[in-house]
């Protein structure tokens, strides 16, 4: 274990050589049984990680699985705030993630010390924060939401209730438009969903008039305006699976295409292009995780995510409120 700890260093992940002849899928499945471990993975992870995971989902689904798991070791293949959420809900379990550097541009856009000042400027406002935020922001919030349940949670509150919505201004703006609210929005955004090119998507739609454009509500308003369907990653996946249409332009991180193709191999999925020269839009943070890093972190149970107990308890309250509201409102 000492060798493993020393090999984390400043890189944020275990930097050890792996025997190239190892069957990593078999080794990971073996470690799951030996350690009573569960692998939770987000839809935006690379294909191999999705294939070896015990559960694949979006933020709401992953939070529920983290809350319900009976595993002793939670291996979270996602980004840092997701592993934090697992630890918040499971203080007695060990939570590890393949790469500590797998952060989130949206979470980083909302530092707790700045948000605290922002909140103090609106003392009569209730704070709803998107789950894609740090434990520090969760601790400053009244209710956590996801892209799956945000609209219903907002609609469940009295219309006269003043609300701060953080950290995603695009998701908050979309909910304002859908509900007729005037929530105060923190000026944060996801780098992946903000750089979709309206011009390139419009041209794609012209070349593929039969294709339906599906988009995540973290996209900018102009992009959402031309979407045929707007929803969370799970809602988009379900829509493409159950829709009678057979061609889709997909306006979210490209990791979701793996599940779309598995669910509907007869359908065509075209990744929506970003404003840069790339043909598709990958999250550089999500893609820091690899199958090799996943294997090493399971084997050595490092890097481990730990958390101050006072922070954990403060961050848990708004998550519990989200879970309660989701159950009351019948949100799956």
C-alpha cells in the first residue's frame, strides 16, 4: 500500500505499470467480489468503463444508487462532485475514484466563498442548486436538484417564493422559461454544453432533415430553441429509445452515444458539433478516467475521497430534501 500511496503523488491517480496481458474486465469483476465493491459510472464515461460498471446513470440515478448500495467499497467513475455526493450519503463506506483531477467546469465556476457573498445579497431567497456542484455549494443550499427533476421541484414551491438557482445559468434560464419564474441565476456554465455550434447544428439539420435534434438543458438558449426534444441524459436516452424516429442529432456529451447505440442499434446518432474544429464534444474531465485507472483504484483502494463531517452533514440536508421531494412528486 505504501508503494501505491507514493505513486499517487501530485498527479491525482495511481501511476503504476500494469501487466499488458491482464484481462482488466475479468480482474475488475474479480475485485468486485473480493472487496464487496460496486462500480458506479456516469453516461459520459468511456465505453469500456460503462461496460464494466454495475450501474450507469445520470446524476439523479447515481445519487439514488449511492444511497441504496450495500457495498463496502464505492468506486465512482465520474467526476469529483459525484464521488463527493456518494460520500455524503455513505459516511461509513470507502469511496474511491480513478482520478482525483476529474473535476467539472460547471462546479469550478461557482466557488463557495463567492457564492456565500452572493447568497447574502439575497437573504429572502431560497437556494436551489444543481447537483453538479461542490459539497461546499451543497452546504449553502436549501434544495439540490438534477436536470431530471429541477422543473418539478421548482413548480412544487409557492409562486411567491423567491429563488436563487445555481450554478448553471442555462439550466436555470430554461426552467425560468418553462415555469414563468424569475429565479436569480448564478453565472455558471458547463464548458461542454456551452460550446455547441448553433451554425453547425443548423447545417446538420439541413443535411439530415429526417433527424430529430435532442439537447440537454445545460445548452445555451439559442441551441435549445431549435431542439426537437430537451431533457436530462436519461430522458434523452429514453426518448431516442422509445421514439419512432430513427435518426438523431445529439446535443450532449458524446459518452451517451454508447448506450444509445446499444439500446437502438438500428438507429443513427450524430454527435452535435462544437464551435471548435472537433467533430464531437467530449468532456475532458470525464475522459480522464480510464479502465486502467479504474482497475488500479479498485486494487489499491486509492485515491480515496474523504470529507469533513460538519461539511458532510450540511451538504446532506439539501440532498435529503431533493430525495424527499422526488418521492413525493413521483419523479423516477
